[in-house]
């Protein structure tokens, strides 16, 4: 069995399957198109480096031992789990999207990480402020400390009929060999 999907026994009558990412990286990209919003979105994904992947939406938790790595090339067609922010806009609008993450602590020990996304008719500065507010609120709700917050945002002024901006945190399985 590979490490992408692990099956383990929790109790005598219960089995759980788990994908536990060990590595992650953050990407962002933007594009415009005169053809369609879908074409602008596709081009933004390509510019971000994940346009060749089958993207699956994940929620906002990083395992405590997950490590951020530089962006890597992923084999075309790979089912790829992401936390993604995405916005579409039309000519003349300034649109932006971003991802932020931070590590939750209790008694100065990392418990796990949290991820937030933001998007809208906003510039990078507004997106980054929103991300920091969201991450602080997520930590507060959980009654945990917060450290090492990072954000990545991008915005564009749409210069064609359609525009799109994406930002994503991309999960990689524990079997990924980061030495490639």
C-alpha cells in the first residue's frame, strides 16, 4: 500500500482511511481572456503551475508535521488536493485572491496549521489584511496561540473582457520524494 492513502484500524468495529499530507507549497496566478471567464481561469491555473492537475478542494487544516517546500512540477492528470481562492472579474475591475496559513500552538508546541483563503474585487493589500484577520479569528475560535503566519496574494486590473486570479495551497502526500 502506498502512503497516499493509508487504512488503519481505530477500534474493533471501525476502519478509517486517511490522506495525511506531509508537504505543501503555495502558488498564485492571474490571466485575462476575450473568449470566456473559464479560459481566463484556465490560463491563471497554468500560470500558477497547477493547470495540468485534477484539482480537489480541501478545507483548512495542515497536519502538525507538514513542511512547506518550494513549488514542484506535478505529473499531468494527478489528482491534487488544494485549498484554493479564486475570483473572476470583467474589464476594468481590480480582482484579487490569496492564501494565508499559520501554525496553532498550545504551551509553545505546534498543534497543527490552519489555512485561510480570500478573494474579491480587491487589491493585494486588502486581500492580505483579510487573510490575517481570518487566520487570527480561526486561532481565537480554537482557543490556541498562533505563530509564523504567511500570506500570498495576487491581484490584477482586468484588461480584456474577462479576468481570473487564483491562489492555492497544494498538498503533497507523505510518499512524495522531495529530493527529486
